[in-house]
C-alpha cells in the first residue's frame, strides 16, 4: 500500500496544481479582455501588451489569448447581456494572533462584471478570519500607489574593446548578434528613466520583486563577482499616471521592459507588521489563499512581514 499512498499524494498534488493553473489562466484571460475592451483590441496599446506578457508568463494557451482579445474588441458579440469588467478596490484589517494583538492592513483589488457579488465575497473572506472591511482609502496612509517597471538587465561581459579603447569596470558591455559592441552603463538607464519622469531606480532585482522601502537609487550590488546578470532586472518607480509614458520612453531608447503595473507599496519599514508566531502566519496565509481562489480578485497587498521568510507584501493572484 506504500506505493498506492505515494501515487495518491502525487495525484492530489497534480490536481491542486492543475486547479491553480486553471485559475491563473481564467484571471489572465479576464485581464486581457478588460484591457482589449479599453483599447478596442489595439495590439499596439501598452496596457494590453502588459496583460499579454503576464498571460504568457502563466502559459495561457494562444487560442484562449486570441479569444480574450476578440471578446474585448467586440463586447456586444461576445458578452451578450453580461456587464463590462470594472476595477474595484477594498481596504480592510486582518487581526493577528500574536501576544501584541496587532492588525495587518490589506488592500484588495478586483476585476469584476458583478460588483455586488464581488463585494459580498470579499466581505465574507475578510470577516471569516475575524477581519473587517474599512471605507475605501482608509489604508492609504500606510501605502503608496506607484507604477513599477521591470527592465531586463543586459548580459554583461567585462572586457577591453580593442578597437574602441578600454571599458571601465562599471560599464555593462553587450555583445549583439552581429558582434557589434554596445557600451551601456547604469547611469545611462538612470538618466533615461529620470528624463521620462521616474522617481526612483533600483538595480539588480529578480523579475516581479519590488524595490525595498526607502531604497537609495545610487546603491547597487554591482560589486559582486557574478558577471552573468541575465536573470536580474532593474526596477523603475514612477507616478501611476506616468507609467505608460515612461514605458514608451524606455522602449524607444532600446530598453526591454518585461513587466509594468501599478502596485501599493508599504511607505515605510515602520509601517510593517512582523508576524512572529506560527498561528498568525498560518492565519494570514489562509486568508491570502482564499483570496487567490476567488476569480474576481487580482491583487492583495498587505503590510505584514513573515519573520520565518521573505515577503514583499504583495500577493498578485
């Protein structure tokens, strides 16, 4: 029976992964449809391109991707009597089970065609863990709403360029397919970003990760011995209303923007709530999992930090 038990665990794990992937695909298709609706299916629209990139990252099948674009571009033909997708936000507080009796602030973002259903579901999930919904905007004093852009860092190869003189150690040298050499520094990206309206730049992060609170754009980890930075990204912060303009500016200057979106970031380290006991961690994790299971929920932002691990306060579902 040991073999049967092992297969049973594998089967259950596979089923759970399949369910999670299905929900990711459904949410990605919804996001594409909403973005396509806003731009009438214009594939050059930057907002739609961002949603398409996110959908490809979760491996949304091409047919579903195309269908989502078509439904958004032709809503009357595709959606019949259903309502249009609307973005809704909910603020709340989730109590911890620690000795200090603290509370974790959450901001829940949704995309829905039925706001009454979504409001009821969100309220149920919040109160189920002993939390409470607050008026929209109540948690803004703890967070800042910013635009974030992830720029893929070019592959670096430090060496002398014989025909063009020497290259300083701080230069990022990129060898293109035609063996031509392009010298590009972090200062060049910083200058381009600031000219486009950026408020901060942080270098050398993983894709999807957020800049740290009170980060200094002049601090970087470029002094390490690892010369392969293909999987590292520079994250540019800007005002939310300047996001698409800055993305366009970066693209026009030859930078590859792999992801861009608006997020709620904790304003200050002092605003974070450490979860120092297992019960509080499990409680918040259960809440975030329940939110992930709701197809209307797109993002959950919070100010908790897991003492036993690294958490950035964002649960993009």
